[in-house]
């Protein structure tokens, strides 16, 4: 395919294809250069209809129910007004108990096997942020192509539940039944080998070690769908969370974008997040997708780890890895991505991060509590969840080590002793950093226009320079904001990514 934006095969229609398609049955239509529309429909469930047989619920305001003991709800069959590829269930809840769901998709009389998905109350925004709409929900469930769902909810003890809705999403352009011409074109495209991988991800930038990446535009994110944001962490990215999306592991390469658009639509229109919760997503073929809008190298605040979204970046594996092992290509992509993203933030992948909890009912730490975490953490480190699944969680150690060793040399933990100094008080600022190996280093101080003011130099595995707010000739600088740029080079000439700090000089 000549363009990375061509998503599947170009439709080829010949009269014989109509007959072939009619004989062989329904296939999803092929998609050309345009991204299929995302269609979302919601179906409300009467909360009382979920009450298990012989249960005696307490009824509350707004049609809420509260059970005296935990139980599975009555089984409900809900048919969508569209063909759907993804579904989820959302509700409002008083209390923090996790609610699992059992879901089967298909049509009345032809449902597949029931699968159980855990509600993920911890995979949510920080309380009080623009993302926080007060809705709980299941993870989005990939359905392939279906018309109805059969479901049950695991209702907890004493928590009040109300406003239950099933959210149906179609991201494949098949919300309505395909025509015979659509079916014929798809069949012939497949038969003639015209269906290829939908993306040709951009090559890596060798200078920055940025991995190949599929942008929001390339996977078809509709920017007008976003409700708010982006918001940024003032102190930058300090750590990364690893998640899994709890969907099928058997999706085709051509459906990864459909799956991601389904998650995006569900998060925004179902859970009322500002945007997709994650900063990045990785499919089983090792392809890395840009997640939340705002800049891949910027400290964009997501909605993936309740209480700890500010200062973290969230990376989600497309699939379920409770017992299934993540494919090697996916694991290699985690190593490439986290080596680069944490290097941008100058954070050591094998190090520790000190985080402050923003609170929330579904995470383990009280609001304001200081927590020391691995820089690369699984969601279960802070949330009441099994995410990212035990099999993937066991791979975090090798991911940390590989990310740490990739893309050397590196500058870690650049810091300033104070944010501002006062000339009349003769204050100084100490500028420090740790390096992955001994190197020659410089610290260059420049003014707001980029003009040089002062430079320090040294060698070793530690950077340590003290600036007193004066120029090289000993004269005081004018009040304002100055930039300290740390650069380092090995004896072989390899350069680390430079680190930048701002220092304010007061009169």
C-alpha cells in the first residue's frame, strides 16, 4: 500500500463477486481510505430488573437498589439498535466495591460462551478532575460483530447501584447491515490478497530513539469526540503504569484500530472521560499507538490509575494477560516505548518514584499519602485490581531491566536545589543529575533569549554545579527566568539526551 493512512483494502467490485458473496454469506465490508464512522448507542436497564430471584433489595432514591448480601443479578438479554463491535456497562454506585460482569454476545438463541470481566473502579480519573463524571463501568468488551448481549452483574453487598446502561459501539463501518456489493468487494479483496496490515507506522527517530508510532490521526481518532483537556502535570512524568485492556487476544491485525476506537468511544461517551484513558496502547503485533491527546512527549494527565494519574504515563496492552503470556513482539514494544518515554522524562526505569495519592475509593492509599513505587509499576501496585494480569505483571522486571539498558547513555534525575534565588540575599542554586556512566558534562546557563550567561564543566557519573546568579565576568544577571541545560558525552562520542531546568532570579 502506498500510504500509511490506507487502512484496509480498496474495494474492488465485479459482477461475479455479488454471486460469490451471496453464496458464502456475510463478511464485514472492506474499508478504503476513510476511517469508518464511530457509532454509539446506549440502552438503559431498569435497575429493579437486575434484582436476583428471591432477593429482598432495599430501594433508594433515583431507582437505586442495595442488596443485603452479594449476588449475581438476574440474567438480562439486551439487543442493540445497531450492529456493534464493542460494548460495556456503566452505572452510578455509592460505595467502592468492585463489580464483575458476565457477558456473552451474539443473537437470541445463538450466544457465545459467557466471559467474565472485572469492573475496574481503579482504572479511572483522579477525584474532582474534569475526567471524573462519577460513573463506574466494566472494561470495554470486544465483540467482533454482534447484535445482542446477554449479561449479569455481580452486585455487591450494601453498595447502592443505579442508572445502569449498556453502551454499544461500532467502529468498523458495519453499524447497519452491509450491502451485497460491500460483501462482494470485501470477499474479492481478501481472495486476491489485497487485505494487508492497516498501518505502516512511522520509522523510529534514531537521534531520539523514539519508537515507531501510530498517531491518533492514523488510527482514526475523531478529535471532536473529546470532551475536555488536555491537562498537564506541572512536575512532569515520574513513572509509568502498565495495564491490560481485558479483551480478546485473538483479534486480527486489521482490527486493532477498530478496537482502540471502541475503547476511545466507550471511555468518552460511556464513562464520560475527557479522552481515552491511556497515554499509549500496544497491540499483540508489537505496534505502538498514541493514546490521549496532548503530545506524546508531554506530561499529559490520563485517567488510567485512580489517585495517581498526575505524574504518570499509562501504557495499555490490548488483550487479557491474567494467564496468557504477552507475545514477544508486545513485550519488545513495551521495552522500546518505556526506554524512550522515561528517557524523555530523565527517569531511570529501574528506579523508584515518590508519588502523592490524590485519593479515590478504588485505590489503596489515602488522599495526601506519600507512596514510593517502582518507576515502572503494574496498576495493581496502587489500585484494588488484578491489572495488568498476573502473566504480564511477572514480566515487569525484565521490562524494567531492558528499558534501563536501552538507548544509553542517559541523564537521570536532573534537579535544582531551589526554584528561585534572590540576588540581594546572595543565594545560590545547586544543579545536579545522575548519569548512566561516567561522562564529560557541561551545564550551560542561558537567558530568555538564549544568550549564554555562564557555563560549568566536569567529568564523572554525577553532575554538580552551583550558580550564584552571576555571569562569567562576575556581574549579576538581570531578574528573570534562566535556563540550565545539562549535556553529557562519553569518551566514544555518544551523547545523552540533554536535560533542561528553569531557574528564576529575583531582584
